[in-house]
C-alpha cells in the first residue's frame, strides 16, 4: 500500500474524514474558503489513530499520508510537490 492508497482509504472509511471531504467537495473547486477548510481537515487528521493506522499499513509516515490527502480528490489543493510542502509546514507548526 502507498501513501496515496492510505489517503484514499481514510477518505472512504473514516466517517469524520469522509463527511468533511464530501462537504468540501460540495462547495466546489472555486469556493474561497475551500483551501482553509482542507487545511483545517488536515490539522484535525494529524495525530488521529486512523492516520497512524493508515500510515503503518502503508509502511510510510503520517506526514506522507497527510501530503497524499492534500493532493487527493476531493481535497486537492495543489500538486504533489505543493502537498508535500503543506504537510511539512503543518508538521513543523505542530
């Protein structure tokens, strides 16, 4: 399993992440508050047991799964490079 697959599993199977991802997707790609909603969800996901479980199953770091979430539909807020930068910044701040 890869970080991308772990992120997809979280979006599909974690009830909180799934519901929030659907809310964000329903807003549309051009909603001004979309980026901040995704960032809030990423922050909420950090440190959760489901993230830890997904990262362990994918044999990767939690930061890599957060980056994969940030560039995975329906949460996409940038390319893979941008998403890795966002994840690194989030983990620096925490």
